[in-house]
C-alpha cells in the first residue's frame, strides 16, 4: 500500500479542526447537566462530577417560560413554511426551465432581480401591509413570509435544467401533460436536490430571528429564537439553564441534518452531473 504523506497530513488537520469545532458544543452540553457552582471550575469538568440534568431541563421545558410551547410554535411554522416553499419553488423552477413561453427569460430575470433587494428594505412595507390585512401577530403571516423563495426557485431551476429534454419530449408523445411530467418524471430525478433545499429551508426558518421579532407580539406565539432571547434576558446569571435552553434549541437541527445528510450528499453529487 503506497504511503501518501499529503493525504495523511490533510486527514490529521481536518481531524483536529473538527475537534476544535465540536468543543464548544461539548462544553455547552456538559454545562447544561451541571450544578451552577461547577460551571467555571478549572480545569474544566467535561464529565460533571455532580449531575443536575433533570432539574435544569425541567426548568427550561416546564418552568415559568415553558419551551414546549415555543417548540410547538417553531415546529409548526418551520414545517409548514418548508412544505409550502418546496412546492412553490419546485413548481416555479419546473415552469422556468421546461415550460417555454414568450418572455419566460425576462420574467425569470425579473424574479431573480428581486433577490438583490435586501430583506430589511421591505420590512416597513410588509409591516404596514400585514397590519392592514390582519396577518400581523399571527403564525399564518410568518409562514407566508418564508413560503416564496427566489433562491429556492433559482437553485431548483438549475437542477431541472439538467434533465434532458428527451425525457420531456417522450412523455409528451405518450400524451402526458406538464403536471404528470413534473410529478412522475422530473421530480423523482431531482429528488435529492429538493430534499437538500427542504433541509436548508427548515434550518433557515428555524433559525429566523428577524421576522418573528418584527411580526409577532403575543408571548404565546413566540418561536424558539425569541424564546431564547427572552430566556437569556431573564436567566442571564444562570449559565446551566441558558446552556440547557441552547441545547434544546439546536437539537431539532441536528436531528434533521443527521437524517437528511444522505440527501444533501446526493444533491451535491447530482449538481455535478450534466443532463
């Protein structure tokens, strides 16, 4: 077996970099299970000598500001937003890539140009509009804000363009319409790309802080990001509780990524294949 020094050095460097990236999370997880007096012990106790796991997480989830309510709010908003965004973006991407009509290129250019407008620039008009039509301080308004993505349309359009037109033409000869071609032929081919976008959309929505901050006022409607800010403000001196809340906040993201990482890898591989 040939010895490859460069490959071995690269592997060691990446290994130590991964350890460096993981250490803050390990410290956060360890701290969330300690008593407050042991948080800043030196040297660091990576494995707590005195456990307070149940009490810390019970206070976070069922205390004065119960995280189970904010969890439900975030899951509802993130899941529905992801589903709507994937459907709308996939349909728009298929239309711009495989349905030929006059001015389609110009229309797509106009849609793409809206991505150059910073989201902060449209906050005031959106706020006024939502107050006027009654969507302010509601989960429905928050869901609609994230359900239409120019980036998602552009990303999925590139994958739909990779599908050879011979598949589309053969389906048309057999009498299939655009809906059947989209659902039975095109969508299964680009499924890894759609799954990748769904994972990204879920993560972006779950981590969104700006929109809930602007468009939500009722405490019972808060998402997990607003709850974290509120919890940190109230319990700023209790690091064990803050770390327990932080672990709870990022746990769904870890689960989603672990379950969907195969689709992410398949999506990246699909992007390197030309139709």
